[in-house]
């Protein structure tokens, strides 16, 4: 039997979390079918890093007895690699801006991101995802592209550029795993959620909290139910995100029906309940919620990230625009997706300069 093929791009924390869980989880089987073999090819600019990761995953898979196999190779040309490999699913687990930089290398740059909002980094989050999506469209259109780099905002940007993207991983999917555990739900129990990247932390306004519905109706007390999970170290939440992503990827390549909550499905902003069946994806909202209302809700709560894409234009809330204007005044007025390459170049240059300066104390930023 020809193995189903997952190509995973990246060698950082998220990529490692996904790969480790792919080695530990057994592929789902459709009724009446035997085990489906799965091959995972790990790709990254650092070929040595993915070689080591693939070896570790092969050992893990052997211990787990999953039958998932692993290969690795350096990624030097996305078009050549995708045209040759033609995977069933391609997942991007890397970007040009680490979410951990504020912890590992604080600087004036990380201070600006803290002041303006994580959405400031949107172009840097999108760089690799855009290249991969372009390669899929050009040489492997049957490949389903799953993006793990800030999918709540990057996926709408991909859609605005008319590039393919099935959905994202992490964020609302991570919160779903946490809330299911807090509620004690079983695998067959339904949990539908509207949630955004911003909800990895509790909102200041209770009216902006995650919305959730179980089989018995709306879920009350979500903030209290998620409090202990949100207090976990971010790397623990990253591992949960990777585990949930691995389950999704295995289900995608083996054709299992999927009902879950995912960020950026079909290029929509934020996170939604979805149903994936027979290679189609659709929103799976509660009866009382319309698609328009769900999108509008995600756009509203997502403004806390400091960026939004509406009517084909990337714009910043006023506080974010003021923070950006001190450094890149033209950017503060917003930009269109067609200007992505230029904006990325300008933002990369600014980051390079600000990384040379020490972080700005919070009191000074607020003054």
C-alpha cells in the first residue's frame, strides 16, 4: 500500500512538538480498512536539525508501534521540493519571527511588539507560509496546505493573495483540547468553539471571552474553566498544540471524518468549528450562529492582536498605528496584500535596527 504523505516544514518548537506526536499517535482507520501507512518528511533550512529530529521520531514511533515512518531533507527550494514530493498534506510550522524572542532575546524590538501587539509581526509570520502556498499552487495543487504560523491572520492574508490554505493549527485548537479536558468530555462528545489567537490569554472584558457550545448547549464559566490551562508555561501549551495538530494531520491523510475547531479555515480570520469530510471543509456552527456573525465576532475580538484585514486591506487599531508611526509612518496607515514583500523588507530592516538596542521598560512605553 502506498503510504499517505505528510510534509512538515520547520525545526523549531512547534515543528518538534508536532513531529513527536506524529510518532506517538496511531493513524485512524476507516471502517473495514486495515492500518494505513503514513510517511512524514521533515523539511527545514537546517538539514542537520531535521535529520536529528527524524531519527528521534523513528525511535519514538518504534516504541509506540504506530507504523509511522520518517524521512528528512534540507529545504532549499520550495518549488523543487513540492514538485518532487507532492505530499497529501503540507504543514508549515515555522516563520521568520519567533514568539519566544521576548523571552530569549529581549530588545527594543520585542518592546515595540509588546506595545503595538503581536499583529505587528504579521508580515514576518507570513513570509514562509506565502512561499509554501505559492509552491503548492504552482506545482502540487492536490496538496492540502495547513499553516501553523499565526493562522488567525496569516490565513486571511493568503486568501487575499488568492493562495491555497485549508486551515491552521494551534490557538483555538489548543483551547479546544484544554476545555474538553476541563469539561471531562469524551471523544464522541461535541464541543463547538469560536476563539481567536488572542484567547490564549484571558480577555480583560468578559464579553470578549471564547464562546463554546457542548451537546447540552452553551458552556458557561469558560474563563474559570480555562484559567489553569492558560497559566501553563507557554512551551507546555505549544506541546498541546502540537499533539492536537498531529491528530488532525493523521486524520486528514487517512480520510477520517473530522469535527473540531480550527484557526483560519478556508482563509477566515480567527477560529471556528469545522467539519472535514471527503476532502471538503465547511463551518460547523451552532444553529443560532450565522457564518457572518461568527466572522464579525472574530474580527472584533481579534483587534486585540493589533491588526485586522478587512475589505482587502491590512489596518491597525489606533494605539497600534501610533506605536508603528514612530518608526514606519507609511506603514501605520495600513497596506494592501500586494505590498507584502515591500512591507516585509521594511519591517525586517526595522527589526534589525531595534534588536541592537536594549528593551524599553514598560513604564517608559506607557508614558
